[in-house]
């Protein structure tokens, strides 16, 4: 089966048959027009923790360095205390680690996803029962 | 204050200050690459219920008729029994109403959002406490 993104135009019932049903929860905490904390920023924090720099994290997510840096900057500016510390400062691509605040954001956000799904198991089951197998 | 969408480039700390913090939960049930049930389709079902046709629902959401029709078609093809009934059939833009299945989808989906937020109140409070006021 092709792995290209399906659009309504090229998807078919045959493609959908026998594909597993997945449930994804996404929470966004917004302030005005800005998504202060959301799935993109949390995945980026996890990638920074794993790879040790914004540039390596961006590469691992197939994201430009510029976009990753802007997301981290936007996150840090929305927080009382920053989620990351850049070891060499500036935009030169030095090392970057999570602060305890950054670690808390990742943990709390992933807890929310797990707990939300558990709390709504009954409705999710009812919804998936409406879908073709 | 301008109502244009803020991007990292034109947003500033001043814009964000005194804006209310909002929490939004979004659940997507996917099958393969297709979002079988998600926030866009549920909002569209609600608009169909309110406005009585796909064309009026599309207008109310600032969406093209074609896109709305494709979303409804994709939803109905993913369900054992359809969520809508078109009163005149075809794509001619006649009336459209929700079936009991469509009503169930809207109710269950909105229940999930409310219940998820209630179940995660503690973590959400901890996360928002990390944000600047």
C-alpha cells in the first residue's frame, strides 16, 4: 500500500478497510492567538531532551532549525521560567537541555493525554462502534 | 488590537499579556490516514443540524461547498450507518439532516471534550501555573 497522504480525492473504502482504528488526544493551551503549549511544542521538547540540541531535534522532526528555534522561543517567552537552557546561547546551534520546568511540561502533557483517553473510554468505545470495522 | 493571526514573527510579549488562557481538547479517531471523526467533521455536523443543508453549513463555516460535501461523504463512508440524510440526494445542495447516528456522534464527541478537561483539571492547572499571567 502506498504511504502517501490520503486525501478525500484519492482515498477509497478499500484503502480504509482493515486499517487499525487509532484515537489521538491533543490539548492546546492558548493565550490570545498564540498556542502556548500544544502537541508540536511538546514533541519538540522531547526531541531536544533526546538529541541535546535544537538543531538535532529539528532534524529528527524534519523541521527547519528556524522553525524549531521560533517555537522554543515562543514557548519560553510564554512561561514564567524557561523550559530550556541553551548551553552556548544565541542561535549558533550549541547544546540545549530541558530545565525542570521543561521536564514538567512534557510529563504533565503526556499525563493529560493518557488520563483523558482513560476518562473517556466509554464514549470512545461508543464512537468507534459506529465505524465500519 | 489587530485581529490578524499572530505568527512568531509578528507576535510580541505585549500582545500576549492580559489575553485569557484557554484550554482546548481535540480528539481524532483515525483509520489509516483518514480522520474518521475529528473536530472539523463534528463542527460541520453541528452546522448542518443548525442550518439544514450542506451548502448553508459550509457558508456558516466559511468553507467551500465542495470541501464540506467531501468531509460529509468521507465521514459517511467510514460509518456503518450514515450520519446525515440528504433530502433531495446528490450534490445539488438540497436539504440535509442528521440521522440518530449523526446526533450520537455530536453528543459523544462534545461529552469527550468536557469529560477529558474535567478529568485532567489538576494537570491543566499545573501547566497553566507555569505560564506568565
